[in-house]
């Protein structure tokens, strides 16, 4: 990047300091998920456009949807970032300048970029867009962080393999914002730099086509002969998921500026539940660090949405063989997303919900809302919007009325226990 471009960027951003309160940054695979992430407490969300991102299988956003998402987030004081984090081949760069200008016009606060070419183009053609360095750059030392600061970037998203001690050293030596993954899937390769997908399926992991081949089930062969025992489970190479809900004080004390949750392909239930738990934990610590205590209900809330075993990744130690999933994964998430509350009639104590998976009278369900609101009840009589009785809610997106034991609000979720 030219010296003039660096100086222009420095003057644009000025001196950066640690945020007063860590930002909670949530994934949003589509517009609906964005709204739930923000409503449940995200300070910012990261999304993908229809080009230049690493999640080509997510729904992703049109420019019109981006503008609507930015407008919705602004009502809650939240920001929207866009992942433009591919490693570009020459043909990938066609149209990048126009694309970045459109992001700026849509009100996007920042892009997350890995390729230096995209970084430089963004600084030249879209001066209102902040450029955050993607985790795909595998930044794991303070000298590399210093380099990107001198290039004019206000924030670096660290590699998932960075340790807590390394984060502390970075914050002590470089005045820059650090964004760190604190929850979600880990990669069996270093920060997503994988070519298995390319070889197996001709889908480039670093251009948005990862087929998650590490999660496939494999037989083990030697000299073209299987060495698996009869009846032995096929194995995977997948790692356990990251979860730092029990270590919020360490992350804050280390100086992490943005707590990032992985999962643009995850469900509304997952995003809302995980954001809800971390929002409460962060707020509780910031309100009174000396008397902060981890609440089991936050841990339980994450457990109701998680579907893989959890660990603390590389923060405290290098994960060994026991931190990977080699056999059939443990039980799926114990709760299933059943419905979204769209309306509540206080006079009759009746909620209108939009069905997302089947439920019926007599089934135990749980309602949850932002801030940790939740209660359980048995489903009573069901009717459709015309008042006709139903024996089961089986049609996706159908609006259904039912009596609720406590007041609920739009955007509250209803979930059912599995098994």
C-alpha cells in the first residue's frame, strides 16, 4: 500500500483506543437472523454479500437487504459489517471497486478483508468503510498486528490459534482494536487455510466454497485395505466447538475489544440463544467486576443450542487429540426451535406465534426472550388465525394462537425439548 494511502487512512481513523465495553459481534446469515441477533443484544453483526465472501452457501444479502439491515440495527445502536474475506484470484477482482462503493452507500460500517488487494481498493474508493483484517490472515504475533496498524487498519481479527498471553502482549504493545472468536466452530486447519475441499470436490475453501470435508465420515485404509474393525464407527477429523462463556473476565482483562461468535450458517435459535447468554455475562461483569459470578443459566442456555462438545480452543493450551471429534458426535442440541412470537394479547393472555417446527397440545415448551427472560409451560389448545381449532401445528410459517402462562413479546422464541 502506498505511503500516501496509509497517511490518508490514519487521518481518517485517528488514534484508536480500547472500546469502553467489549463489542459483542454476532453472525447473520440472512436478514431475519440479523434482526434476531441485534434484538437479543449484539452490538454489531457481520454478514455476507453475494460476492467476495467465504460463506457462499449462506443466504447472503442483496444491497437492498443490507440497507434494511443497517436501518434496523441503527435503531438499537448496532453496526453491520460485511465479510469480503476471500483470497482473490485475478478474475475475482472484477467489479470489486463498484461493490465496495455500494457497501459504503448502503451504510455498512466496515468490511472484513484478508486479501491485501481488497484492503487497498477499499481504502482508495470507499473512505467511509473501515477495513478490519480477517482471521484468514492468521495473525498471531504483535509485530504482525503492528504492521497492519501501520498500514492504516483500525482492527485486526486474530487467528483462532492465538493464546491469551499473546493477546495481552499485543494490547500492551500496539494501540489497535483486537477482535477475537469466543464461540463457535473451530477449523481443523490453521484459521481456515484448507485445501481438502479443493481436492475432494473442486470447491475452493478460500473463495467461499468449503464443503466441510473435515466433518465427513472416513474409513481408514492401509494398502487399499480397510483396517477398521467390524462394526467400528467411521471417524471424522472435526474439532470440538469453542466456548468462552466461563472466561469472560479473562477476555476483558486481556483487552479484547470485540467478542466474535461464529455461525452465519446457524439457525435463529442458535444465534439468539448464544448472543443472549454472552450479552448477560458481559453486562454483568462490566457492571460489577469485583462481584461478578458466572451463572449456570448462561451455560445452560448455550447448551440448549449447541450441538457439538465444547472447549476453550487455543486460549490456554494447545488442543490435543482429545479435543477433536473422531467418532459419532455426541447428542444433538436438546431443544428444537418451534416458533417465533409475533404478537401478544394482554387482555386474553394469548400469544400469536409463527410455526417453525411441529408442536401439539400437551407438549412442554419453553419461551425465551432478551435479557434472560424464560419460562416453561405445557401447550394448551391451539387455533389458527381464524379461530379454528388445531390438533397439531404442522405447517411451516403458519400463524397460530395459544394461551401463555406469562406475558411474551414479539421476537421471543418458543422451543421444545427433544426426546
